[in-house]
């Protein structure tokens, strides 16, 4: 009997290895998802952010979305980020994002699996933002192309250079590296030392995409923000919310929370404004871009955009600024003493969503008014036809 066992043990172990190997292969195949993404436009589209919801990721059986890994069709691991979009009590991510470039009408396939929790290097980060108490309550944010800041309540009473404003300021950069920490550290960002500079005075205007309430043919806007909270902080997307003190718009008392997000590779930020009005009523929101002497502006109602090409303030070249809204929501283009405005149709009880941003000719990629209008128009086309994403086993 012992001889028989010795004779057949290798065969038994071999059979077991085959069985377990087949099980492991089957299990590995089951524990992955396939994402198909399609660009339906006749346009090349760079740095497109693909979002996969926790619901679509559920078949992977992993609740910690920071452990989701993405590979392209060649097997290359892609940079991913887990994002909390709803800022619930648990502050748990509810989507995973990654980016890809698409040729016209191109379809791409990606594989999603579960692995170790992502640990990022500093060089991975292409988007970042933070509250800056050392500069009188700034909130500053950036990606690899542009940078901004806006102003908190401490700036109102600063004796050095007080400012009451909820404008969106511009920091012009010509490097893909993240700069806001370094620029604040040296406190010399009004001079261009090779990376760019702050050459934009937003002041009490709407700056680059600030909003307000349009009533009785005038603009009412909040003052400096009271509080801030970060929802996502790179490496692909920075997203945060700003809470403003209630303000009066004629007979209405208005409260405002603004959510701003900026993805890597984008010249434009996404703004979502949550207005609460007492007494409850419809309001017309206006999106503003600061007026500048010598500006060239164009309004495209069918696409929902207002684009401007203008000189920088200190002979530092030219810049484009723009705002894009849903064409169905646009009432008209208008202006007041300080701002060019996109007026939206009156609405009640929903977030006011739009995109706004800028480009500097010395950054190198957009060097003319025509190039800027082309970028803005293609961006608007992309909003109307987002990358089509399907998830399957």
C-alpha cells in the first residue's frame, strides 16, 4: 500500500496544482473589470478624465477605492485617484478617476483590478490646493497649466492692503511643476523668475469666473469667503468648497457655497455654485470676467461661451480668459462697469454649473486669440459630448 502511495503522490500533487492553478486563473479573471471609453467627436481630446463610480466598481469586492488600479491596453499602470464627491460624514471616496488622450473617434480599453493602496510620489502630483493662512486667508490652487487664488475674511481688515472681494484671481505660470507653495515661501510672486508670476489684479471685480446674482439690472456678489474645506487634493484633481457670508440682493437674502474643481491638463476650472435664497424665489445668476482695456471678446450663444483675448497688465504678453455654461441656460451676454457677464436664465433650487479659466501666451501652448477661441469652442463641444464610458466584466 505504501508503495502505491509513493507511486501516485506526484501525480496527485500535479493534479492539485492544475486544479488550483485553474481556480486562480479563473478567480483573477473574475476579479477585474473592463472599461471601454469612446471619443465620439471628430476632435482630438487630451487629458480626458474618466470617472468610475463606486457602484460600477462594486463587482471587484473592494470598498477601499484607494486600492483600485488601472492599466491601459498595453498593460501600463496609469495614475489614478480616489475622490470623495459628496463630502459625506464618512469622507469616503465614491469615484475613481484616471486620464487618457483620445484621437478623433478613438475607442480605448482599460483594465481595473484591486491591489495595494496607492502611495504617491511628489512628482505624481499635477493638481493641488490649500488654505493659506500666512497670506491673510487666501485659498490657492493649481494644476500643471494654471494657478489661482481667492480671498478669505482676514484680508478685509488687513492694514497693509485690505481687500473686500470674492473675485477669482489668476497666477500665470509657464512651468508644468506645482508652484504655489514655493511662491508663497519666497513671497516674491510679482516678479517672473522663470516660472511665471502674479500679473493680474482681480480687485473687486469677478476676476476669472466669479459669479453673483443679477437683479434690477445690477450685480450683487458675496464678499470674502468665511470657511473652506478640501474634498480632493491630487494627484489628478483638486476640489474644494468655499462658504460665504450671506448677502443681500435687493429684497432677497442670499447664501452661497461654491465648489471648485480643477483637473490636470485643463485650462478651465469647474465651478458649482449652490445658492439659497430667502424668501424662496428664482434668481438669475451672472458669471463674470474682469474688463481689461484693449480686450477682444466674442460671445457664442449656441455653444454657451464668452471668450476674451487681452493684454497682461505689466507688458507680460497676452492672455485669454473664458467662461462656458450650458447653452440652454444662457439668457444673454451683458456687462457692468467692471465685468463682462454671462447672464443665466432665472432658476430655483439647483446648483449653477459652469467652467471658467485662462491661458497665458508665454506658457507656450496657446499663443493667439484664434488659438484660444479654438480651445474654448472644442472644450464646450466636449462638455456637450463627454467621453462615453461603459464598464463590464
